[in-house]
C-alpha cells in the first residue's frame, strides 16, 4: 500500500513538474503592418525555454469589432491564414515574428489574429482593422492592444506631462496622435486621459471623438 501511494505521489509530482516547466503564457503586445505588406507581431511570453514554437491564425470578421467581447464562435470558424514559426525568446522574455497576410484583401473588413503554440494553454488574440492595408486602432487605445483600460489612460497622462514619455502606440502607427487626442482639441492633455479612464470604466461611454 505504501509503495502504491509513493508511486501515485511520484506520478503526480512528475505531472506537476512538467506543467510548471512547459506551461507558458503569451500576450500580444503589438501587430504592425510593414511597408512590405507583412505583419510584424511582438509578444511577451513566460517560458523557461530558449525557443518557442508559435502558431499564428487569422480570422475574417464581416462586421466591425470594438472589443474582444465582440469575437464570436462564428468568427473563429472563418480561418483565412495559419502559419507556424520557431522563434528565440529574448532576455526580456519577448518574441518577434512576421507573417504575410496575403488573404487580407478587403479594406472594409476587420481581422482577428490569434497567437498560441507549444506549451501555451491560453492563446492571445488581437483585433486588427485593415484600412487599405494600414492597420487601425480604436480611439483611446494608447498601448495598441485593442482594449480600453486604465493603462491607456496612464500612458496618455504621462505623455501629457512629459511629451517624450513612452507610449506603445507611437511605435505602431504614424497616425498615433488621432487615437489618443480623444477630445479632439489638437493636444494631448490630462483631459484626454480622463476621457479614456471613463471609457475604461463604462464601455458605453462616448468620448468626444466618438460622438
């Protein structure tokens, strides 16, 4: 009986160890359309491995999507592109790769990108609006993750105080200003940050630029 119990405990320990070693989390930080037409994806990943196998899938949405909650099962059935890469994980726990979305042919449609891979239990998704080949973002989305959160308001407030402060969307599009000047006065101020914060607390709230 003791031997059997020891064996069971040993198996459980091995399973837990394997889970701890191989389980990885991934978060899409940006997806930027390059001049070449390819999309460059940057992700943060938690993994003990030096190399991560990633799978990128893109889906086509017939209607506009404003948040991740708008992504339905029907959309996730419309796979239009799938690719797989092996990429090195940087010392900053980042991975970067590019894929060619040749199937993104319509400027009227919205596309969803999902990134997963070996040992990743919960793939991450990002909404990308394709406007004539140029990526678009939602108003107030200062970090470019297609969600409005308090973090976006914090980035905008930092930029209102220090113009050179870090704001991820600056690196994602040349037209970043129009997405964070949400009161439309031509300046980045604390008022913009306040509008974005209100939007993050109440999704139905309309910022001046949305009216």
